[in-house]
């Protein structure tokens, strides 16, 4: 069976009009052997994060934050499926489940509650999109990804139990495809052995698409986004970016590792392992070919720029002028890993270790407390990490001219700069 996976990201279903566009794309699918994966609508995940933050920091604001989520979806349903009481009934059940997530306190606290609440965004969106597609006559089965994607209890960044997940996907998805139904399910979410909700990390729906692709050994994965494909830089930040027609898995995994937001970094590995091509296409121009990410490509890449915000520059020094030796590095890395911080740049000198990591404000005090037991710690917040792959001196000049560079790191044809403000130029 030639199976395909289509993933529709948040922006492709952010409004009733966009859902209608997606329906046109789905109706154009020739093969019924397609799994559809949807994200939460628009910025719902951010709104749900606000609900969780209000719950912990300003309980008086929870209700208003919840209402924003509910109203947003009800308005879309009103436009797509006026008078459909069935879908409203199903949504009301999900809204109740959402509120339960807040009542359910456990020792894990924040991360646990976050997943119980935030996972609901995808359940809500998939319920609406399914109802609309069915109303349009599309033969479709809705499956709950929590019955398919099995994970550990590492809330907010859950790790996949591949064996169990593969077994559930074969048992529940394959028979539906054999019956000529399209299957629609949620990205980003899974569940623990105790049926608690988990999430796979922000922007994790691309990864979900890759998990289904791997387990079903599909022919091709297409992710539908608001950009023509993978570009040489984020088009929302830089002008005159170019689309890359083809990209190797290797280049894609490097780009996403350095923080290119167009794909979740975990997406590439399962696809590369099974040699499944990944197509990034625009739902705004569904006829255009997009970017094809494959194993072997014969291209000379132009400079590719990646900007990561909200970084911390952490400088650790041994307090007694002892050399920063292997054991110090191991200890420091262990502490950083224990608190869940990802190291983006690492550099050491005789007595210092400099790290650039993504900020995790709720976890930072714990990290600093432990580091300070062993090292003198200096920290600079709110820095940017700019990475240029296939770098070129002209691009570097344009990017960093007049900027205070706090750290520069070169390796092969990749250069990284840590700076405090964004380059204020348009790329030409
Ligand atoms: P989805 O709708 O699937 O969630 P995302 O919003 O996660 O899609 O990803 C698309 C966004 O990624 C674009 O709107 C763009 O601003 C951003 N982006 C960052 N870097 C790139 C890049 N190199 N090429 C294309 N888009 C990029
Ligand atoms: N809705 C989730 C997020 O916004 C997952 C995704 O869209 O990929 O992070
Ligand atoms: Mg996304």
C-alpha cells in the first residue's frame, strides 16, 4: 500500500477560510491511503500556555484565558458548521476535559499540568476539522493520537516508545486505510502508560508526522506551511530570501538543530532512517512544488541564516583557578542536562566554560543554584544566536556590521555569533 502523510500546521487552519482551503487540498488527494495530521489552530498553543501560566501565577486570570480559547474555536465553528449541535457537544466535552487538566495537581506540577492542558488544543482543532471535512463528504476516521503515540513521562518533551507506538499504529491506523478511509489525527501529543497526556516539544507536529511515516513506512510526507518551502532565512525576519528547491536530510537536520523554526528538529531522523522524502509546501500556493528534503542531493547551498532568540550566555569559572578539565566539563554538562537545557554553543578556555543555551525561565533558578555550588557563574540573558551555514564573508559583513559580538565560533563552513540585537538589515 502506498501511504502518504499530510501535516497541516497551525497557520493552515487558523481561521474558517483557511480550513476551507485545507478542505480543498484534502479533496484533491488522489490516494485514499493518506494520514492527515493537524496542529492546534493558529496560536492556540500559546493561548493554552497562558492558561497554564495564569493557573500557577495569577489564578484570577484563568477564566478569562480559558474563555479566549473557547470563544476563538466557537467562532470558527459558527462559520464552518452553523447549527451543528453535534460538534458543539463534542467540543463542550473537550472544554470540560481542559478544565479538569487544571484541577489535576501532581508532584510534577508545572510540566505535568502543562501537558494535560496544552494537549487539548490539537484535540479541539482535529474535532473541528474532521466535522467540517465529513460535512464536505470526505470519508474520514478521527483517531485519538493518545491511543497511538506512546511516550515516557518526560512531560513537555516526551520520548517515544517506538515499539508500542508502532504496534498501535499498525493495529488502529492500517485497517482504516485498507478500508479506504482517510485517517485524521493530532500532531504534538501522546500519552504515558498511565494515560496521562504528554506533548513532544513545541512545534512537535512535524515530528508526529515523521513518527507516523516511519511506523507506516510511507512513500512521502508533506507538511503544509505558510511559506513556499524551506528558505535561506526566516522570511518573516529577512527580505529577499530564496527558496531552496531541494535539501539533503543532512542539511535539514543541521539547520533545524541550529534552530531553523520551519521544521521541528526531531523530524528528520525517522525519515532519513527509512529514506522517506519530506516535502515542505505552501497551503497558500498548493500547486507550487515547495522544497523536497531527500537523501542524496547535488546542490551547492547558498548561505543559510538561522536566528535563535531568548538565549542565555553562561560563563562558568573554576573558583580556585583550577584548569577546566574533563571532569569539570562532565559535571557542568550533567547539571545542565539534568535541568533540561539544550546547549547550543560550547567553548572552554583554561579556567572557563562558556555555554549558550535556550532560556527556560522556570527552570533557570534551579540550574543556577546548582552551578553556583561548583563554579563562579556569570550570565547574560536575552542574547541572540546567529548561525550562518555555508557562510560567505559578504553575508557575515552585512549581518554583524556594527554589532557587539559576545562570542564567535567557527567550524568548517558554519559560523555562529552571539549578539544582543537583531541585524537590522534586509538581506540582498
Ligand atoms: P506550522 O504552521 O507547520 O506550525 P511553522 O509556523 O512552525 O509552521 O513554520 C513555518 C514558519 O517557519 C514560517 O512562517 C517562517 O516564519 C518560519 N521559518 C523560520 N525559518 C525558516 C526558513 N528557513 N524557511 C522557511 N520558514 C522559516
Ligand atoms: N501546536 C503545537 C505548537 O504550537 C505543535 C505544533 O503546532 O507543531 O507548538
Ligand atoms: Mg508549528
